[in-house]
C-alpha cells in the first residue's frame, strides 16, 4: 500500500471518529483538524504529477 493510500484511509477514519463524537477531544480538536489538513496536503503532493509536467499542480506551486 502506498503512503498516499494510507493517508487517505487515516484521514477518513479520523474524520469519521470526529463526526461520531462531536463533543470529544475538546481543546485538542483544532490541532487534530490542522493535522488532517496537513495530511491532505501531503497526500495531494504525493498524488500530483512530477514537477517536470508543466500542467501538473506541483508545477504551478511556488
């Protein structure tokens, strides 16, 4: 299994857990949300075409 797939599965499981327990995690919840956003950014980078492909998202960043 690729890291991108692992990230996808983890993101889905964490989001499901947060939705199932809306009052849980209190003050830590914003950090969890920030972590999820970073995980999604890394997954996007892993799934993007290489920077040499001028049409890919990685070529447009920067």
